[in-house]
């Protein structure tokens, strides 16, 4: 038989028993929907977790700390930084210097009217800020120029008006600040009378808040590391303390090229004798949990598709018993054994294909309905209740169900293969029916 004849006979046989074919196809539709929706919910949960983590900071940034105590402690030196930069997968690395040991007060406005006491100061290599993933809201990068700094997103709201009474002397976040940081020089003052140090800095840009890099992106100033080191040294000399000549730092920031390389880079840094911290310790367990739930959802859906496969097998076996005489006539007229086998496999595969396509379309509809319900706050009973609500809120109402193109293609292909697998035994049974006995069958 020619291919088009096989397809024509296949469709005729399927439409001959419309109700039975319809019910069998519906079984495949339900199975395909179960698989797609369950897996899409697992994908949605994983994406929601990633969005939640990204809100907490840059997932590719690693914080490196000096390890040990006393003289035998492992410090971060220029040689150490060169070794870190040579690790495969490292995009950028810079030492990070803080001025927590110096009580610095920041003044702004005419006659130092506005004062900020509680703030953070940090210094990094000027050419590393953009590479490290610091983002600017306005202004420009400070890549050169002494005493130029980047300000944190919320720093302007930490200034208090010294001419107003306590409790009513600060601006609320989201309102208009007392002055524009980009247009007003800041005066930094540290030390006591007689040993007081004063520096003037200019803000070149305002950073986007990112706690994975430090509080300075929110409520502080980011200096060139050379400028901040000079200020610390000047303060130490004014206080009569010795200044360290050797360059070494307590902390460094390392940015990986991708999330997947973070764990390997951390392991390589630890081999250098340093300790590390990153979002990887939080992300990895959450990713494993999401993968486990995704597998569980997929297995539950596969059970439904297995039940649909039993339905296809049952339909094809019943079709053989009803069409035994027809099979005998086909063989008597010279139809080859492989054509009989192909015809039954084609019927089973067509049922799987139609069910898979319809199941895919229904899945897209259900996925859209679930996401609409999620945006309306009606997801409390889905995917773990309180956990899903927490993820949805933290990730900005992330989609509950996400169906990528590969999942749609895999679902249809899996449905067709399921149909063929379910039709193999009936097709084998059909070709084994002797022609003469089949013709005599009522």
C-alpha cells in the first residue's frame, strides 16, 4: 500500500468509531495536560526563586575575606588579587576597603546645615565598579579624579537638618531630599578638636541599591580605594598611630562570568587560604528543591499519560477483534504484513499526535488562567500554598506556570511515542492473525 492510502484508511478507521476515538484522544489530552502543567509549575517555581534571589543582590558576586587571626592570618594582598583574577571564569575582581574604624560625619548644604552621622564608606578600584555590576541611577562613573565618589541610592535621606527640632529634621524616603548630591560638595569630618581631619568630596553619580555588594550602594559613599586609603592614613597619623606600609585588605569582591561558575571559583579561592561568601549557598539548596519538585510534578503527570496509553492499547485491541475479517481480506488481496502493522501503528500514533496537540493547546490556556489567578492573589492553594505566595510576592508576582517551547515540542513528541508504544502489541497481534481464519471470523 502507498503512504497516502495508509493515511486514508487510517483516518477512515478512526472516524468509523467516533465516540471511542474521541474518548481515547481525550485520555491522551488529559495525560499531556497533566505532564505539561506539572512541569510548567516546577519551572515557574524555579524562576520565581531566581527572581527572589536576584532582588536580594547580584548572584554572580563573591565576597572574599581574609582567613585566620593574628600574624598567621591569610590576608588579601596584590599578589593574592592577581591569583584570583587568573582563576577561570572570573570576570572582575577588586579589593574592598572600609572605613568602619573611623567615625566620619558628612556635612552638606550651605554652612554645613545638613548632617549625616550613620552611613557606610567603602573603596574599590575605580575601573572595576562598572565591571563588578554596580549600576548608576544618574550621574557618571568615577574612573579618575581625586576625591570623587559615588553615592548610595538612599544616602540623601539620611541627612538631618540641624536647624530643625529632632523628630522633624529628616526627609522621608520617596520625597524631595534637602539638596541634590550631584550638585553639592560634601564635607567629611573626623577626629576631635586639635586632631580633626576635614576632606571635601564631590559626588559624580548615584548608585542603584544592591546589598550583595555592600551597604554603600544604599546608604553610603563609594570611593576610589586610593582616596579612602589616603584618608585613613591621614587620620591615623593625626591620632598619633602608626600607618601600615604594606598593602593588604580584609575583603575583596569577585564577579563571575555566570552563576554556574560561582561554586568552582569559590572552591579555587578557598584553596588560596581565604574564606568566601555568596548567594550560591542560598541558591543551590533552593535550586535542588525546585528540581525535586519539578521531577515529582513530572512523575505525577506521567502517571496520567500512562493511563492514557492503556486506553490506546485497549482501543486498538478492541479494534483488532472487531476488524479481524477485514484484516483477513486485506491479506487475501495481497496486502503485505508490514502494511497491516504500519496501519495499526499509524492509527495509534495519530491518536497520540491529535491528543498531544490538543493537550498542548489546552495546557497553554490553563497556564494563562493560572497566571491570571496568581496576579489576582488567588494562588494560595497551588504549589505549596504559603511558600508559593511568598515566592510570588518576593519575585514581583512571578508567573506560576511557565511553558517554554521545548516543553510543548517534547509533550507532543512524547504523546506520539506513547501512542506508538501502546499500539505496538495490538499491531503485532494483528499481523499474527492467519488470513483464512480471519476471513471466516464473524
